[in-house]
C-alpha cells in the first residue's frame, strides 16, 4: 500500500515522524493483518490504531478498560480536526439519548473510532447494534490487552469474551496493545484473542533514565522518606502504598512535616480524586501518596520520583508504576522499600483466595522478592523478566551497579544445580529443586521418590542463601530457563548442557539478606 503515512501523521497529529515501530505497525494493520504491539508506557501505542482508523473506511472499535481514559482520548481525537465527530464512546456513563446519538453517527459513517468498555461490549443491545447491516467495522483495537490474562497485573474477566463477541459482530483485523510483555501474558493474549499468526512488534522496554533502588524497610522508613523528599524539594513524586489506611496515614505524616502531599485512593469520592489529580498536574501538590488506583492515564511528564512504600504484588505492576517517572526523558528515581515481613503479610492475604489464584499470586510475589533481594543489575533483571536481554554488565543507573557486590565463584554450585534439574527430568520449579538439592525430604519430594535419587542432597553442605542467586544467575547467563507454558518449571538450555561438558568459571553475587535487615527485630 503506497499511502504516504508520514503526510497523514502530519495532517492529523502534527508530528513530523513516527516513533519506533509505529509506521510498520500501521502498515501491517492496513494490509489486513492481525497485529500485536508491545511497547512500554509512553511508547506511543494509541497512535498505532488512531491513525489507521482515521484513514480506513468504516469505524474502528476500540476496547479500552477505563471510562476516564476513554473520554480523554475521544477529546484528543476530536480536538485534532475541524470535523469534531471523529471519535465517540459507548459506556455506562451515557444516558439513552446520548447513546442514540452515538449510534446514529456510527451508522451514518461519521465515527472513525468508537471506544467501548469491555462490559458494554458484552451487552446484547450493543452487539446487536454493531452487527446490524448499517455498521461497517474497519478493525478492532484491544487496548491494555494484558487485562485478558490472570498473569497480568489487572485481570478483567470480561476481556475473555472479546473474541467470541468479535466473531459475532463480524470478523475484521485485530490489533492488541499492551505495556506488559512477559511471555506468559503474551501467550495468553494471543490465545484468548485467537490471533496465533498476529505480527508482533515489540520495542525495547528499557528506560535508561530511570534509576532503580531497593532499600530495606526499617523502623526509620518515614524519616528516610521525609529526608529524601526534602532533598528533592519542589519536585513531583508519587508514593505507592498497598492499603488505603496507610495512604491516609502517610499523607498526614508528610503534611505534618511541611511537605505538600495529598492522598489518593479509590475510596475517596470522585470530586476529591479529580481535584487531587488537578492539583498534582498544576503543581499545587508535590507528592501524591496513593494506592495503585492512581496513575493510569495521568500523563505528567516530569514526575521525578516513584517510591514504593510497600512491596508491589508483581513486577508487571511495579514496572508500570515506576514507568510514570521521567516520561520526559529526564531524571526518574524509583525506590522500593522491601521487608521480608511485608512479603509474609502479602502471602497471608492470599490464603482465602481460590487455589489457582493463590498459586499465580505467590509466583508473581516470588519474582518481586527475587528482584528486591538480588545483587545483579536491577535493569538487567527487569528486562530479563520481560523477555529482553540487556547486554551490559553494569547499567550505571541502579543501586547494585553503583555499589557492586563482590563476586564469588559459583562453578561447583552450577554443576550441582544443572545435574539436579536433569535428575528431576526438568519437571519442577525452583523451590522444589532447592529443597531437593538441600536434601529436604518434603512430602512432595518423598511422594515422588526423589529422596532415593543419587543427586538428592548433593548440595547439602553449601550455603542455603546461595541457591536462589545461583538459579537467577544461571537464568541470566542462559544456562537455565523457566518454562513459560508451565510457568516456572526449570529447564536446562543447550548452553547449560555445554557447560556441564566443559564447566567454566561462573562468578555470582550473593543476595542481600533482608531477614536480618527487617524492621522490628529479626523478622521471624
Ligand atoms: P502509550 O499508550 O504507549 O503509553 P501514548 O499513546 O499515550 O503512549 O503516547 C505517549 C506520548 O507520545 C503522547 O503524548 C503522544 O502524543 C506522543 N506521541 C505518540 N506518537 C508520537 C510521534 N510519532 N511523534 C511525537 N510524539 C508522539
Ligand atoms: Zn544496573
């Protein structure tokens, strides 16, 4: 197709050139392919469906989870052109006559983009309307597509119904977009949306201007926080807490210390929330103390720090939240406070949930704990988690790289680990493998008769705290991988097999021992 897309970009959006993969994404969609876009927050995803929608015949259906975001996007699109009726939305906030007006605009072919909330899309009335003969769908865009997966940080069951509904309304190309790129989520999205042959476009998730640090959460955490904020006087920042109660308390403490702070969580009324947001954007308030309800759709380019007062429940969420710092490319300091006690608390919270959900929750939490405890480059760790290889040994912009730990030789341990994985037929997760290596006769191990194997207890006298970092380093070095489909079964790679034939040096760094650093004593 030889449309001059750059011209269209200029015409509609006033931009001179495409960002990253935008142009290739758009061409693929225009050619009628299913397309899958993975870009970090701020990467420019929206334009990937907005521009083709404006170019193509018919109406693009955009499925988006947030009503507030929808309105915002519709306003933006309608602001770009003289013809103000290019975008509309259908959701529960509209009354009957507004809905009828939107339907009329769609039927008459004026609407190029129709934003629909997933729960609206599942309503018979809308489905009947969208499949009626007067409506021509150019394509479907599924925004925040990770909401389809229980492995994402924002699972929404209605998203699972998107494919059947698309089939009912009438087939057209599908473009799925997300800023969550773990393999597990990626596979879930393609499966659930029925797009096995979708063309995938993934841009790097690295945010070089963000500085990552993890600090032990000790009794003096509030003091540390106040000191940090005062040292960054006048800069905008967000502090995330897990509970509404903590949000209120901490905001109060900060205010008592002459910091212009405000609380934000879903328990506050709409007006207060929107005022707080405005005050933050207008810089009447410097620091927002919030639950994760805050942030989606807030495009403040100069947020200079994002602090996690409590450890996040998943690294997906963590990455999304820290991604709100330094969008303008300037400084962005991301600090997480971590304690073993908090981890145990979160695990306890999960106990009442369905077993499958608990299992997922625990595994996500373990990854967060591993991130906090590791001594390897945090950027390398995060990018590896998102399936990306960060080639440098030292990023220069995380605590671990600025204060590198001493390395110790881990060759013998790696040999023990690889042999154990092989003995277990590559069919178990890391905790099981560690128990096996340590010679612990857990019920699970005994029931598999694995305590009878020669390799059982082969690393008995080696330091317990060594094993998680050995596994982590082995993954980062490509000797071992966690299987995606089965989520977490440890597999040995070709490189790992080569290593066993010819073991080379394997320097590793021990994890930080947070049990000893915990607040309120020894953390037991
Ligand atoms: P995402 O949805 O991936 O987080 P957005 O679609 O909100 O990202 O885009 C982030 C910012 O980049 C927006 O302010 C948008 O206007 C801007 N942007 C998108 N594409 C371009 C482009 N080609 N040139 C310049 N700015 C762009
Ligand atoms: Zn680093």
